[in-house]
C-alpha cells in the first residue's frame, strides 16, 4: 500500500460537552486545521477511576479502618456504592481550516454587558483574539469609542488581559457534516 504524506497538519482540541469555544492555544502556529472534540467527563468518572485503580479498597479504606474512622461493614458498603467506571462519551463537533479564514479576526459578534460595571462581551468569534486586535476592530470601536471598557470572552474568559492571545473559534462556526468532512480529507491528502 502506498504511503500518503499529509498536505496539511491537524491539531485536536478537546472541551466539555457544554463548551462553546475551540481554543487552539499555542497550537495555532503548528497546525493548519483544528478539530474540536467534546468530551462528557462526569463527576462520577473520577471517583470511578479511583475505584478502578483500587485506591479505596487497598489504601484508603484499610487506613480508615485501622484508625477506627470506618468499620469493615461501612467500608464494604461504600465500596459497593461507588459506581464502576463507564465509557466516557465524546463526539467530534467539527473543524476549522486556517486557510478559510481572514486574520487576525475573521468573525466577531459582541455586545455591551452590565449596567453598573459595563464591559464588552464577545459572544462569537473566529480569529486570533487579543486586546489589541479587538480594540482595532470596528465593531468594538462602535461599542467603546474610548477603548476603556474591559473585554470578556463569554463565558470562558471573564476579562481578557493585555498579554492574552488566543486563536478562538466559537463552536457554531465549525464545519461539520459529510460534505465538509470529505473536504477535510481532501485538504489532508491533496
């Protein structure tokens, strides 16, 4: 079988099921395409993992029993009540290709927020998001002509710092569906 050399590089970024943003972080310079995967890690997964590696049964419960903080029957009951590890659900939410966007900011939706402590809330965006890039964007200038209001990336960054620089894409801007995934494969293989 012939080896196929990729024509583009892809970075995979994960977030929780309810995440609204793909944040490529420092990967922006190293990849051409960013894929967002949403992962459904629940609170019970951690405790189930600790059960799975036998932290409770072999280490914690025996120590608690030896200190008379827990009886053998209580340890057994607790052990049985801890859920067993279940598969972690995940799905590929979509991707964004750098060649399809205009930098520094391709798309921006923002609004004024608050009555007493006003700020600008970025609700959707695609691009390299920094205070400088946002302050130079026409939509921000219209909302804040003085350039003095704090800027938040809703809901993940409560106030964007002067040194912050993120490649962000709101999940609604990602490409998905059969036609887009076929285009994705072609962009990798040429």
